[in-house]
C-alpha cells in the first residue's frame, strides 16, 4: 500500500513537470536539429562521483552507427530526472544507410507489426531520427502499452547489429510528442521493442531492397529472421551485388545501385576527392581548447621550446627576434567567458544577459559542456565562468579547483553555494518567490528569488514580503570558510555579504575571495539572469519585473565589474548596417565582373545565400540596409568616409589580388557575403562585423580597429598549388605576418604563426587567424579566404600597433603605426608574390618564411599513441599538404609521423598531440 501511494505521488510529480519538459524538448529540436543532433539517453552520471564519465564519453555520446561519432562533442545537456536526459551534440551526427533495408509504407507484419498511421506532410521541419531498440526484447506480439511508432512518423529503413535500428522520418511536433512519452517512462514500441536511444541524424546512401515475393512468404517475426535479413543487407552492400537470404531460399536482398551502374570515381591528387571545404579540415582538428578559437581574441601560455632554423635568418634578424620575443611575450587577460547551466533555456537566458552587460569587443561567450570539463586546459583560457542551476558534485569540484587556482566564477541560483559555504542550509522550497532585496545603491528592488531559499542556520519559515515588523536581525555569518582541493589541502576564503533579502535579512548575494590566488566567486540567490519577458504570461509579475529591470542589469553589471574584474559594455547602441561601396582603380574591372557574374538579375540584384546584394549607381538609395540586404554603390565618384581608396591603392602593387573591392562600415560577415564565383582577386573589406565567423562554430570578434577581409582566389586544379591545395591556409598566414615583417625596420616586430592558422604576438597572445572555404568546379578551386587580425584595437588582447609602440619605446625608434588601408594592401601584395613564386616552381620561398615565423620548430610535444601510451616527440616541419610532422622513437628507431588535422588534436599550450581514434562501424 505504501509503495502504491509513493508511486502515485511520483507519477503526479512527473505529470506536473510534463508541460515544461515538452516545451524544452520542442525548443531544442526547433533551435538545434538543423546543425546539431538532439539525443535522448540515460542520464550521464548515476554514481554521483563522476567515475562513470570516461565510459560514457566513449560509448554513449553518439550511436555506433554514426560514421562521425569520433567528432561528437556535447554542446548542452538537460537532465529530466535521475534516469533520463536530453543531450545536444555537435556536429550533427551522420549515418550511411547503404547496408540497411528499405521499409515500405503502409501496413506490415515484418519486421514490425504496424498499421497505417502518420501521413507525411509538407512541413519544412522534417527530419530523420535514429531509434535504437534492444533486439533481445523483440516479440511477435505488441502489448497495448507499447507506443505505435507509425503514429509518429514514417519508418524509412531498418538494420540489425546488437540492436534493431529504425530510421524514422518525422517532424518537430510528432518527435516532441514521441520523446515526451519516452522520458515519462514509456520505453517500448511495436513488437515489445525496448528503446535504448533516440537521436536525430543526417542520412546518406540508399537502403537495400528485397523482392516483392516477401509479401507472399511473410517470414516469421523472430529474432533469427530479422538477423538473417540484416546480415544479407550488409553482405549485399559490401559486395555490391544481390544476396540470397539465409534460411529463406529465393528471397533476394539487392543494393539500390549495382556495381555495373556505379559511376567511376574521379581520380584526384590531394587530400580530398570531390568538394573540399577547408573550414571542415580545420574543424576536424577538434582542439582541446575548442571553445577558445576566436581568431582575434585568444591568450595562451606555451611551454613549448622555440628555436628558429638558423640557416633561414641572419644573425642580426635572430638577435632582433630574440629581443622582440622577450619584449612581447606578455600575459594578457583571456577573452573567453564560459557558461555552465542545467537546462538549455537557462543557458539562453544567461547568454542573453551577458551579451547585454559585457563588453562585446572584449569577450566571446561559449557553453562549457560535461565533456570539456575534464580537460584541464580550459582553466587558463577563461576570464570568467558563469554557473547556473543544480550541478553534480563532480562538476562543482572542477569549478572549485578553478577558483582555487585564481579563477573567477559567477554562481546564479546554483547549489554551488552548498559546496563552498556548507554552513548555509535550505530554508524551504518555494516557486517563483518575488522578494525585496538591496545591493549597493539599489534599494528595495523586487526580483525573483531562487526556488531554494538559502540562509545561515538556524532555519527560518520563509519570506514575508510586506510586513516590516516581521524583520529580524540578520544572522551572524561566518567571515571565512575553509575549502579543500582535490589533494586534500585546505584553502581559507574570506566571505562577505553584498546583498540581503529585506524581510529576514537573509544573504542573497555573497562574495568569497581566496587572497592567496585571487580566486573569487560571487553567489547570487536572486535570478539576475532572467529577463522579465520570461514571465510575460503572468501580467502582474511581468510588470513588476519590468519596472525593476534596469536595476537587474545594473546589479549584474556592478557585480561583474567591481568584484569579478570584468569589462562592461559602455558602447553606444548599435546604429545599424551601412551601405557598401564597389571600389577599383580601373572601372573596366567592375563591368567585367558584372558581365561574368552568374545569377545577376536585370535590376543588378544578386542572391548570396541568406544575403541579397543590389548594385546602385548613386548614394541616393531609398531602401533600408539590413543584415540580409546590402545595397552597393558602384559609381567611382562616391567614396566611403571611413576608408581611403587613394591610400589603399597607393600601397597596392598587385596585378589582381585586392584590385576589386566591396567595402562596408558594418556587415554581418564578409564570409556570408561570399558564396558566388565573383572574380579572382575579388575582396570584401568590412570595418566591423556583427556576426563574424571563426573556425567551426566559434565566434570571431570584430571590434573597430581589427583589419578583416574575405578574398576570393581561383587556383587551377592542375597547378602546383592545386595539387596540394590544403597548404593555402599556411600561405595566407605567412602573407599576414610578412606584410609587417617584410617592411624595412619592422623585421623584429615579433608576429608569429601557430599551426595551423593562427597569428600570435610572441608565444603568448593570439591576435589573428583565418579560415578558408574551397569549392571545386571542372578545372579550378574557388577559395574564399576569411582573415582578421588586431591592427589598432587594444581589445580584446593586444594589436600590431601596440606592439610597434612598445618596440619604439624600448629601442628608441620611430616606426610608424600601420594604417588600415596600408596593412590590407601589404597583405595582398605578399600573398600574390607567394602564389606567383609557387607557380614558378619556387615553393621554397614560402617554406623559408613559414619556418622563420612559426612557433613550433624543435618544440617538445607528447604524442598519445593509438594504444593509449604517451610518447615524447619533437616537432619537425609540415608536409606537402600542410600537416604537422613530428620525430618520435618507436622501439628505439627514429620515426617521422605526419599529424593529420582530421585525426589529431594539437595543443600548443600543453605540448600534446592526441590521435582521434575512429571506430570501425
């Protein structure tokens, strides 16, 4: 009886939370399913200690059927209860169904008993969902409690390994309904199959088919029959020919494309066979610091030894380089902010408020995931971690270690308070409690308090909002607390109350500081992350919070700047996007481009993906410039105010590169503006970008003063460079550094190259980077090169002109700072010289400059071998395709290993090279 009563209570509680779960699931699919995989799987860590983390990392992050499982990273997790969670995985996972079996529409008995159900619609949100079920629960009967899968989508294909796998084509509404039932505990579908995993995927290939005679024979619904069909499909796909099914004579499984029908694959000399996208080449590096790759805003420390090859620079240059390295190897505060939250919606709220209050030119904001946490390298690469919501002890321990070593944390309504201030107890649990509290100059502010009301012991009964006579004297709060690190050593934190709830005088905002390291954590039990809009359905509550919203933003800004030493957004509001200008010293180049530009309409409009551009002959344009529409003035009489074509062309000495330019003060991204085959040497130059793109899914900060461009170059496939096209990114990196260091007197300005495509000052501070996207047509590569480097902006790290200024002060020189126009022209000059030299057969000129400027020659690194053993190695050079090569010793024999970016991670900071093990599928 007691158990029954407990079950009723448990069921009631789950039912209460169902609408919230459903809304969260739907939001996840709506936002993430186009670029990520949303997966439903048992909760990450059941042991509470984190000991199961390693196994989960390897075995459960994505399905074994996904051929890019080895690239999967956890982007976000939402735990529904102790047994079930939703995970958002990047990149989107992919499966090939060539060795699967086609599942015909309509009623069927085999392999599943199903009736007519879901009808395909014309909705635009269709997706494919992989459902893994336990083959050993397969039964001929379908109990009434089982979910009818056909009610939620069209079953398109099926396969067998240790599971019976099903591919469902469905839409957001139906998959939301299906997964909601799954997390509620309904884990069985047709034929009593137990669901083990649900995950949306991208599908390639066509499943095998079996002859129509199967409808006549209708094989028995047994595990043995299902396995026999699955095995025949695997054999048919592998051998690419029809296969008879074992135990079912006359039944044939046939691949949808026989060998005789297969097109011959083109021969290709190089790293890829068809379309090469070098940004994917870069993404697969999958660096340990995956969330710190922001091409103009990175700080790092390197333990790697640095020695330039002596035969490639003069002794004078070496001396100057040594002086510059000592001068410029400074420590710069890192520009990354990490968010760790317990739900997707909370993560959105935290990111939204941080974007409002933090300096947008100083910081990039990333989500920290469970899989990133164990990698200690993030600790030195962030300025702030923001934690919100309930987290596991093993995760809290990571953040405690970070704080002890000098880190800064903002804890918003998180149980981390218990971890560091154990003398705080839970007074009660109350939902959506609106309270008065005070902090600094902000008095009697009304905001939402955390569900858990923490206060120093003894316990109180709760909040009383409007009764002033109910106030009690504040409890005595200890002025310090002792926290142990993972080695058992104690660290004494000073504790200070910053803000109090006014009725009971309970601490609502506290500060804990570790003087020895400078580590700090601010605890807020007030929901500073929540926008009033989140409560728009409760009119009175919404109006109250909206009246206090300026105070909310003021308080969190003050906490961040005063106590956590962050820089706050003090810039004027965004004034909108600006006109573009088509520039050239030769007007004929413009008309030549228009003549050859495919897709250009009669009214001179061109569609470039999400961006539409239209060319005008006058500045008198009666249209609004937006993030998706860019009007461009073409007449030579009209020039931009913030860019000098005269100065730019004065320094530009190229035949083609950079001769034809679109300039705009503000663009979404110069890379988004590409996408058409414009013209060899065509460039887009923005003064500022609102959505700059870094490598992979990272943000590219674009403050005023950052020199940015996207340059399109055409490389013949049969040329010297065309046969090793992936080395192009290294050539561009050399041009970006050589643009400064090739100027007489500037040789010792210590700009350096970090493999594969980052620009550093010395060994410590990243100031630039690049990405390359490459498409292939019949005879050439069309390469869009996106690059940016801090030129005259001291934020977020440092810049070229700062380095020049420091050099002048130290050496009593008078080197001029570089203007925006001059630097860009010099980059294009250097790049064209390098490309010309390579096509003349003098690729050694590029290599000599690359090794002169790079950071890694003779650097000591550790190679993690495929069998899990660590081995010391020395960085040697790059190979013909730009891959890093290291010298190592195996069984006493010296061996040179090429470290291909798509199978290894390289971490300059830790001196570690990690091969990525690709599992056999």
